[in-house]
C-alpha cells in the first residue's frame, strides 16, 4: 500500500485550517502553509502518543478525546499567524537543526579583489570585479605619510608588453585623473604618486604562474527551539455557573484565550525582530506629510509611493537580487496610505495584535502595535531561506497539559509552544518614517 504524505494524512484537519484561514483573511491556504500545518500536527501527535505511553493514573482510552482536543487547538491557531507573510516558515522535525548553504569567496588577491571577498552567496551578490578572471589587472597605489613615490612589484605575470600601445606597458592614473605610462624594470614600476596602475598579463600561456581562485565554503546557521508557556486557572463553581446560566464552557473559552495570547506573542515577537533588524529610519525614506501650499492633500500623499519605491531600490542595491513585498507600519501611517493610489484596504475581520491592513501595488501592508507612530519598515519574504529576513521554525504548535482539579474546586491547565526564530538576512529590510514638519516659505520682495 502506498504511504500517504503528511498533507494527505492530515487532510481533514488541514481542511478545517483552510476554513479558519479563509474566514480570517478571505484567501486560501497555499501548499507551503499546508505542509507546515501537517508537519506540526505530526510532531504533536508523536508527542502526545509518547506522553500517554508513560502516564500514570491516566487511562489509554482517554487518549483519543484528549488528542482530538489538542490537535483542534493547533488546527485553528496555526493558520491564523501572520508569520507566513513576514518570514519564511519551516517546521522542525527535531528540537534543533541547521540551515546549510554555500558561499563563494575569492581565494587570491587580484587587482581590486582581496582574498576572502564574497562573490556570491544565497543572500546577496557581492561586489563584482569584472577583471578578476580576465587578463586586465588594476591595483591601488597608496602612499605612506611623507612618501612621494612608490616602487611596486607587478603581482601578475608574465606582463604583456606594450598593452596600451608601443612603449605603453603600464598605465598610471593619478588621483586627479592624469594618465601617464610606466615601463617595468625587472617586473617592477615606480609610481610617481597615489592613484591606480593598470596592466595586462598573459593568462593564456602555459604554465601559468598563478590563477585567480574561487573558494566554495559550506556555511550553516543553527536553529534551536525555545518554549513559551502559559497557565490557566479558574473555579469549578464559575465553570458550572457559566455553563448553567450562560450556556458556554468556561474551560474551552479560557483555552481559546490562552492560544490567542500565545499567537499574539509569537506574531509580536516576529514583528519585534523585523523592526530591530531594520534599524533606525533612513533619511532618504522620510516623508513629510505637511501639505505644501498650492496642492491638495491627495496630490501630496501620492508622493509616498516614491518613498516606497526608494526602499525597494535600497534593498536591491544591497543584494542585487531582491525586491520588497511587505510593509510593517504604525496604525497612523494608514492616514497617508488611504490616499495613495494603488492602496486597497483589507477586511479587518481578524485583528489580534499585528494584522493585515491591505495591499499597496502588490505590497502587503501590516499594522503592528509595537512600533512608533509614523514609522514603517519595508522588507522581503520569499519562498526559501535565502530570500527572507528571518525564519520562524515551529517545533510544537500548542501542547496543553491535562486539566487538573483540586480539592478546593480550582481547575488548572497549562499551554506550551516551542519554536525557533532567527535572522537570516538583515539586508532585506529597511525602515522609514512619516513626519509632519512646517515648511518654510521664501518670499522675494522687489525694491
């Protein structure tokens, strides 16, 4: 018999999760979310089976109903987290793990490239030296204090004679842009000042004295799950009164609130990490919402879209490969966004701390309470570890303890969750702010 995948194995619960998610957001679960939910449900099932296998004073017959209650909490709580939209979500099959990737670095000094310079890794492209693998060599000439000239041994040989024309083997470019030519003697030239020297070496002749080297290095980032725990206490008398007089189960209500608190804290911790990673607002990402004389507020607020585009330019300049797809902002930033063309407000049916407020030309906009008024951050969340600011790695979604009753009528139950949260690429997020500052008006008065 063909073995079922985890998504197939937990299909009924994933269907419930999709109903909860659709009701909260108006959209459907993608395959990544389904995979995460299935993996965490499987972890929780194994945990509960192990817990009951060594229990004392608990009947195995209780396991079915208890497991159903625990898995119900996970089925409802996990899909409503906004983590999927802000960071990469990757469930862990064990308490700890590693993210492994390959980084490419220069293995030799050549021209403008120094040994150890990063050429490429999954997070960003390094500075490109178009001459690294070619015949051209461009070296800096730096003078010590008091030096007027400097003797330099040409590092890459054999040097091609007359590379720039007859009698022009080595080009010298002074700091002021003046160009002159030098002829090497015994493989050395004397630079008449600070600047750069350029020459060509024969990279086709065999054997080669040296070749530029690219090193492939295996790197890893550790992930270790950490716990969040909360306890719920209530009176048996209060539970009875709630059931008889108001028709609801107080235990179920408190369990729902405990799960809501854990979800709120997880979402807030993720946004805290993103805002801390973004750093202080950049000057070039500051928008003054004070309306200049002569134009309408709507016309002026349209200019905020230029700030958003500038943030995307900064991220691309840093990484040379990524473009933002979400914004975190304070609630008052919506006062500006509501007048920006391309902003479409979302339904606010589900608000639990951070929430989806709408989209701005494809950019998902989230309002979060843990940010200063007027501040915002714009970041990237892709489909893998290399294209997201951070990773949220759930190990156990929500695991409740057995409900305990005491002689004085007190009832007690605990709830725990375990996950890892780590920064992957700080270059993928930038911060900005909206201010309101009076604008000065210059008036020229004629004679």
